[in-house]
């Protein structure tokens, strides 16, 4: 057996071990990992309907660079996100312009599906989408 084949065989063994460890971590009794910034923002958009960078910086979303997160959601996950420019009070009461982001109605099912996939990966409880707004957003994002 060549060195290359031995290395491939050893690599496949470690790949199986990693897969088994992943399956072990996703057992019902395992602890969920915290939500990523992408999940917090996307769930926040679905929960509130829309969001600006000032709103996103506050708990429970706590996203510092909303424009980058929105760009990632749009390009990496092919979500169409509405952007509307608006005036808001800025430093010392001076008006500033912000972008208000929201998810188009026809994209919301796709966004919910993406969140469901992320929650399965991190072993979090599924969201009952029908009752989304009856539970505080912070409780949806809690890991315990």
C-alpha cells in the first residue's frame, strides 16, 4: 500500500471518529451551544419585522456590524433582504441616515428553514413558528 493510500485510510478513520463525536453531542440530553450572530440577527428580523443597526446592537441580538451580517445572509444564504433608508437621531441630536433591514414576505419561509437547520446543528430546541411573537426573543435565544 502506498503512503498516499495509508494517509487517506487514516484520514477516513479520523473523519468517522469526528462524525461519531458530532452525533454524540447532538443527543437529546446534550447542552445547546449559544446562537451565532447570524442566527440572532435572522431570528431578530423575523421576530420584530425589521431592524436598524442601532436596534441590533441592543440585547438580545447584540450584533455590532449589522450591514456585514446582512450581506452574509444575502450572499451566503441567498436571502433577499429589503433595505430602506431612514432618518434617526444621531450624535448630539443631529439627524443621521440608517438602513432599516427586513425580510421580504416570500423569503420568510426560507429564513425559518435556515434557522431550523442552525438550531438542529447546535442542539437547540426548535421554534414553534406559529407562536414566535408570544415568547420574548431573549427566551428563543437562550441556550438552557
